[in-house]
């Protein structure tokens, strides 16, 4: 019998982040996550393939959103600005998740296996952005360079965003992305 | 008894790349590499910690060279140009190694474990370049962005360089680095 559980995915994610933070990622089991969330292991596995996916499904959703926004960007927009606009557009989806993002970053940074996975995900994100640009007619190496530049901008902005507290009146992720892109443009212009 | 073996490191590297290419990285043992090179396992382990290091010691040497060149760059050189100049300066060290580099790329691309290692090495390279820039007084995020941009430029140039054959009269790695940096500057300028 399958019972509908309100916001099971969100509850599982919260429980997992709590437990990873408290006792470490390696020491946490799926059974414990399900228990903390007041759900069954079976429910866990309806939402996530394994305990690692809890930390990475968001990155996949983000990548899909970015690719869609790039595809829909106005014709003639320079590739770097199509990437910048897509990053700003998806930033809104993350804005409410700053505390979760901060917890997640701390867990990933503390676990070599997860750091490796994060690098793979970022490489995959860069490849996906380059692919989306190519489908707009952007040739290589411009597509690859704009994609890599976009990932660098996103990493810098995300890092700043998670290091601000949500109620400090800090900048939004979208603002930080715009600012980091402006800084990249200044840096590459040799300023 | 330790016998001096002329160019043991180079012979071991050649033998390893041959074997990785012929039978796959996973299927190759250190004993086989040493045998193919006409050397002992003991000699292998005097030069390399394990069979993976054969593929990555060059990256480490490259990183150290880049950091030194950035440290010695003229004061006042914009960070992106300090990085660009360092990449061009070390390109000369690689110029004779194009065939080896191509063999290596094919092996890394075919082996997920090695691809992950490559991503880790590139992240470490970016962090090292950013550190070298900070020691020149460059602040963040400019240091991080210039370093990430430099790694992207190097990857694009290296990829092009290894896909040209050595005797096709193609461009040198240094030329391709200069060209890729110019392309990055054009991309981030929105052209």
C-alpha cells in the first residue's frame, strides 16, 4: 500500500542534510534518513536512487533549467550574455534554499568522494551549456569558453551567496551572478 | 645493488602509455610496464608511486612551473595576462611531447577513474594559479576568475594541439594558447 506523503522529498532532503552534518556523510544510512523524516526506506527510494543523490538531484534540475533558458534566449544575444541571463534566471529557483545550500556545501567540502562528484557535475554542467550554445549556432571554441566562463561565474557567485547569512540583508544570488560576470569581463579585459 | 638506468623515467612512461593503449589502463600491471621498458619493478617504484602517477606527474610539474612564472611576472601586469604569459611560457616544455600527450588524452578519456583524477588535477591547478595571483596582491574574485579563465584557455588550446598531428605543420601549443586567450577575451566582451 502506497500512502501519499506530503512533501516527502523535501522532508527526506532536510533529514539527510541534518544527519550528514551531525554524524558525517559516510556514517549516515538511508534507514536513518527515512526514520528522521518519519518516512519509510521505501519512500526514500521512490525519490532518490541513493544517499548521494539527495545532494545532487538539485544540480541536475538546475542544469536542465539552464539549458532550456539558453535555448529560449533572444536570437543574436552574445553567448556569454545568453549564459549570464540563464544563470540569473535560475537563481530565483535557489533563492529560498540558501540555508540548505550552505549545509550542503559544508558536507560536500568535508567528503572527498562528494567533492569529486561535484567536480564531475560541474564538468557536465559546462558541457551541457556548451551544447546548448552550439544548438544556437555558436561555434567552438566560443561555445566552450562561454560555458566555462559561465560555470566560473556561477561558482564564485554561489560561494559568496552561501557565505552570507539569509537574514543579513545580503545580496541575492541573481545580483551576485550579475556582479561576478561583470568582474569576469573586467578581468579578461585586463583590468 | 642499484644500477643507473639511462632515462629510466622516460622509458617507463613510453612503455606505460603503449600498454595502456594496447590493453587498457585497468588491465595493465606495473610488472608489465617495467618488463616492456626493460627495467625492474623496483626501478619503476623509484620513479612513480603507482601506475596512475605515470599519467599525472607531468601535470604536477606543469603546475609548479606555472606558479613560478606567475610569481616572476612583471609587476603591474594584469592578472589575466600574467596567467596567459605563464601558460605560453610553459608550453615550450610540452612542445616535444605532443604524441605522448595525445596518447595520454585517449587513455584518460577512456577510463572514468582517470577522468575524475584529471578533473581533480584541473581544480587543483586553478586553485594554485589563484594562490599565485593572490601572492601578487590580486584580490578575490579577480584571482579566482583569472585562474579559472586561464584553465579554460589551456584546456581548449591543449585539446586543439593534441588533435593536430605533430608533422602537419600545425600551430604550436604556445600559439594556440595565445589564440584561445584572444578568443576568450572576445567571448567575454560579448562578441
